[in-house]
C-alpha cells in the first residue's frame, strides 16, 4: 500500500484541538495549543478545498485502549475523555483511509501519546495513552493489517511507541530526534535496536542540536526511506511531532515549516498523527499548513514563517550527521546477523530489568520484563511492574502481553505462565492482554 | 400593514399582512424580459381596495441577483489580494487576482505593510470599473484592507472590502464575497430603480427593505453597500414563511417544500432554522455569505418520469406540466393522480401518461413504482442533509462526549404536492408527517414579516489592548476590557448602536441582540504572563415580526 505516488491525492483531516482540555493552565499542553493552527487552517480556507475532507473524531472504546495498555491501579484512573477522543481521532483517520474514502489522513489532535508506554502508572512527557499504538491495534483488529511502520518526526525520542512495539517484528518503529544526552526523555540510541525476537524493527537516529532542514532531509533520503523500502510495510504512520522547528521552546533544532512539508512529501505516509510541538504561535500554524498541503499533494512552496530567515546548518553538525548515516547503514546491513547472534545460547527466556520515570506524575516504576522465545514464532512478553510515589500509593502489577501474531500454542502457554506467576502471589493485580483474542482480562487478588 | 413582494423566476407574488392576518395576496407570472410589468401587475392586484397609505413597510425577496450569478452575467471586477506566505491561491477565485505584497498575521499584527506608492503600477492596463480587495487575516485587523481600499476608490466606481462583509476567518471566502459584492452591485441598483418606480406609481411611500440570504432584511440603502448578501433570498423567504406559520415546535424537524421542479430541504432545531456552516457557494466558489441551510433536490410535482437504461427515473428535470394538465410527458403528479392521492386536471390523461411510459404494465403498479423512486430520492436527500449537519466539526471534548446529533423527529411538508405525498413519505421514512394549511404565497409572507438583522464579530486581544470589529471598520487601541462578560456586553452595545444608526428599530427595546459565538482563550507568553484573546459574534435575532395565520 505504501509509497504509492498518487496524483491529486485526497486527504482526510481530523481536526480536534480539545479547546476545553489542558494538563494545567500554564502547561505547554494547554487549551490554546492548536488555536492559532485552527486560525491558520480556517483562514487559508484549507477545509473548503475539494480534495480535503474533514472528519470528526470518535471516542475510542475501552476495549481498543485495553488492547494496548495496562493501567495501575487501572486505566480509568488516568485516562480522561480527552485522551479517548484524541485516540478516537487517530482511529477516525485510519478508518477514512482503510475504508478507501480518502488516500491519506492527518489526525491533528491532542493530547499527544508517543511517550505513553504499555504500562500506565501516570502521565509521561504530556502523554497518557499512545494514540498511534491504539490506532495500529484498531487497524490490525478491524482490517487485518499486518506490517506497519511508524516514523516519529517529533524532536523527542518516541520512547512510548518504542516500548509498545519493542518485541513486535512486524511493526517497524523509526524515530529521529534530538540526541537523548541533550533532551528529554534521555533515551533513543542506536543500540536500542528491537527486542530479541524483533532485532532491526526499532530504529533510533539521535541527531545533534542545531540540525536543520538539510540534515533531516538527508536522514530521510539516505536512511529512513531505504529502511522502509526494505521493510515493505502495508501502512506507514507518521507520528508527526513539530518541535524540531527552529522556534520551539523545549528543544534546540532548526527545522522550518517548509522543511517539515518536504519531509512529509518524501515520506508519503498513509496516516499522520500530531504529537508534540509547543511553539504554538510561531511554528504550529505554519508547520501544520505545510503538512496538510504536502499530504494533499498541493503546492507548499509559499508556506513560510513570518519571522523566517535563512538558516545555515553548522558544518560540524553536517559532518556528524554524515558519519551517523554511515554507521547506521552498516548496522542495518548487519541486522540479520545480529538477530541470529542474540538467540545463540539465549534459551527460552530473555529477561531485563529497568526503571521508568513519570515526569508529570512524579512516579517511579521498576520493571522486570520477560520474553518467551521460540525459534519459529513470536512469543509472549510479560512485565512485572512496581511503582511508588503516585496518588494511588505503591502499585504492583503483573501484565502478560500476548502478541497479536499468537497461535493457539503460544496463547495457551501465555495463560499457563500467568497462572504460574499468580500462584506466586507477589502482585496486587494480574492482567493478560490478548489483543486479537479475548482482549484484556484482569484478576485482582 | 406590511407589504411583501417575492420576484421569482416563474412567479411574482405579493401579499399584504395586517397584524397576524393575510388580508390580500396576488400571483402573476414573472415577465422575465421586463420585470417591471409583472411587478406593476401584482402590485395593482394586491392593493385593490387597500389604502396604500397604511402600508408601513415593503420588503422584497428576489432571484434577480441569483440569476445574474447563475448565468454568469455579473460585471467584471479587478480583484486585489494580500496573501503573505501560505497556500497557493492562483486559481481559487473567479478571476486571476492581482497580488500585492505585505502580510498581516493571525494576531492581526501587520508584519509587512503594502507600499501604496506601488499601487498604480500594480493595476492592470485595462481596468474594470469595479474592484474588490481582500487581505489574509484582514478580519483580525482591517487596517491594510481599508488603506488599500481607499486608495483604489480613486480609480474605481466601487471597491468592496472582504472584512467589511464578514468578520469570520476564511480568507478565500471573504475574497469571493468581496468579488461578487462588486460584481452584482449594478444589477441590484437597477432592480431597485425598477421597484421604487413601480411602488411610486402606486403611491406607496413606505420604506423599502430587501431580504438577505440569512433571513434578515436590510434597508435598501444598506443593501446596496452589501449586494452580495441579497443572493439566494428565495429559499430564505420560504424558510421565513414556514417560520411565520408558527408550526415549528420543539425538537428536530425536517421541512420539505415540494414545488413543481424541486424540493427544498431545511432543518429546524427547537423552532429555529439551521444556518449554513460557513456561508453559501456562489457558483463553485465558497463564500462568506451567511444563509439558511437550504438544500434543493430535483424532485417536484412536475418532475418528468422516464425510463433510463431500463430503470424508472423521476426528475431531476421538469419539461412541462403534468399530462393531466395538458403536458406531453408523464410526471410524478400524474402518478399521484392515478393513485388517487391528487385530484386535479384530467384523470384519463394521467392514466394515459402511465400507459405511455410502459404500456405493458398495470397503471397502478407502475404509478406506485414511480412514487417509490421519487421517495427514494427524497429520503436520500434528507439523509445527506442530516449527515452533513451531523458532520459539523467538533472542537471541544464536552461536545463529543455529550453527543448532539440531529435525529429526525418530524417532517413538515409544504408546497404544491405536500398533501398528495404526505402518507407516502410517512410510510417510507417511518417519521410522523405534518402538513400545515399551506399558503400559496409562503415566500412573499416570509419576506413581509422578516426581521432586520446585522452581525458583528468583536475581538479583544488583551496583550495588545486592541479591540477590532471588522464589519464596522472599527479598530480601537488602549482597550481595557479583560473579561469575556465585558466583551460580550460591549459587543451587544456596539451592535445596538449600529442598528439604531442604520434605522433598524426605533429604540433599544425593539432591538433583540443575541450572541451566536464566544471564544475565550488564555494566551501564555514566556510561560507566565496571562493574557486573553476573546471573540464574541453577535447578531440581531433572525426571525419574524409576526406569526401569520393563513
């Protein structure tokens, strides 16, 4: 499906600015974040163009959200109507494309989602549920889509999306972002290359501060597009954060509105979903206009910020990026060998322990993650998760995630494992997520 | 007494209303090549035995401006635009626009001002007589537009400014409005001269008003400044006629006006007709002209019935009267006569019509099939209109969680074929159908009792201490309003003043102002300073001065 060169494409636009929702009145994620974007889109008359069709979002069902996330103490404690409508906006965009009503769609919605992981103990990086992941689950469940690629063009590493799909070899996640050593959330390096059964399905491209249009476009042309071509996705989703913009208050990149429009033009994503971007007056109106025109196959060459002055990317940045591209090409070539290596002597189970911090909620979470490895099929993974510091006190949850690719055998073994762990009785709640089977089942002890 | 005149394409109607009673009405075929003839005839008919000195107000509705536009006979206009960066609009307008440099941003700040010294240079060699000017975000600060407009006025007989016609966002729509405003000005002017002449000949000296597409009326003098607003007054008059019949109760009602050629569909919520979302389309161009949401579909009592590729098709054309009335081809009306649901003309000819359509079938079975086809079209038309209404953009969480959908609760039928189709429609759509005692001159009644309206958009930016009302050309600096309640009160006051100045009411009591939109946003700059941008749209209430018994 992806990479069609469509003449005069039609674009579905889900515009949901959530004018009545904010994290707090002065938080970057506040009511008027998309006000000026609305002004620009309406003033340009974009919604009157014959090849642009506006769609309303819907309220995402708890079922579809539970196909992705496990909450502590539960999802209802954290997920508000606004989150469900934002995810529902992404779903409406996916429906418009997959029903064939439009060629592409852009869900211009908030609140965002790409820092939200499988486990939801609180709010991370302004995100509570991962709206792209919920949309991807919807596409697999309702339309039988298998291979999905998500390209995250937000300036921050999409650590939530990485977490959700880290063990899924059929979902390619590519994130380019300002280097984690200089920006939240501090992750997103080359060696986070996918779980043991999904090596090569997680691509992080950490870029130096001051990267401009030139650098990003080169990364797109020389890395992102060739990797996508190798992966052969049915659907490409653009997790379309806009904070690489030169005016963004939370980051240090130098990309312009026209640069964003060119990236979108190169990518030819089927569906784009808005993520971050907090220069609400100086960037968002123009970046969004550029993206809409570009996705609709219209002339974006006249889109320009009023305060635009030509920006030259520093030579040391250009050099750094050139070297990074070379290193990456090498790693991509070796992905099959690396995948084979990691399984040597790994046995049936692979384990790792790590911690996650929820910056908005001040919650620490500790996880023990286990993956069941099979030589020929995708196995379950589980998370034993313990958190402290939040409004609901200490939480201890065990979550078993059955892959959407599961067959009868892997599904049965996942249930057996859950029962075995339940006997040990360390946690308050035991949850099994069977996305294309029985959905989410919770046992509270 | 009120005099309403509706100059339509087929008929010219007039009605005199006294209190809540229609005291007299008249109907004549419109004389297309010289409208004066039919207007004079209908005035003579309707004023027989009436003391014309008692007429307090004359209101017109007309398709004259509409027809000029439909036929593409409007005047040439030079269109000047200031777009700044953004979408390519080279091919968006009825003419190739003349681009002027400059840019106003979404806060209404003039980022780059047009250098007026270049204006003459920018003008086309062969100038039109009329011009229009439109600036992107000109509604947020009309200064540039007015400056350029004033300079152009030295070279053109008329210049229309986009932001004076609408304070709403949407630069292409305001531009289209401005263009057509200049393009139809002379048509309306000529029409006014004809009507005033006819009225004077009858000794009628009451003030003359003209209906707008949004159902409000304007004194003719003001209308001549905004002639584009008088397009599509026909459907507006129908909607007001329905309004005046006082049949629109609580709930969600679909009104169908089934005429000879078309069925006009309008939606009503709790007694109020719904408006078009952003404005009407003028030819293929979306404009900022406010209007009732009236959709026409090609089904009427005289819709022609034919076999097309072996399938019965009803409408969308009307080729002539029904065969029962001496026409040459069978119509929906003939089918209804055959089924005993309509009783006019010759029953035998109606039967002959069905036989002509298909000699091998039973005429009743065939007639039923014809009606079913027409009903399917009507049902589809209603569904499309309702779907469109329910697709209106929703921008706040609360509106989507508390779903407010239009669900058809009742159908109100008016027009020539209303009685004969009522039971069929009720059966086909499973919705109760009401047919009020219909008046043959609904449009003229609607015009006669229309209230006068104007609309303004008031915007306050507290950081810049700026107050702007583009429709009034008002830009006030040093504004100290800080709260939305104050802004709303100010908008109401300005609108009242504007209404009094325009002669739309004699005192504050008679002027009903309503708020039709409020936006109130905090603006955080540098993360701390708390300022606000507040917008209030207010209008004089649309509606009727009297309910009329027919």
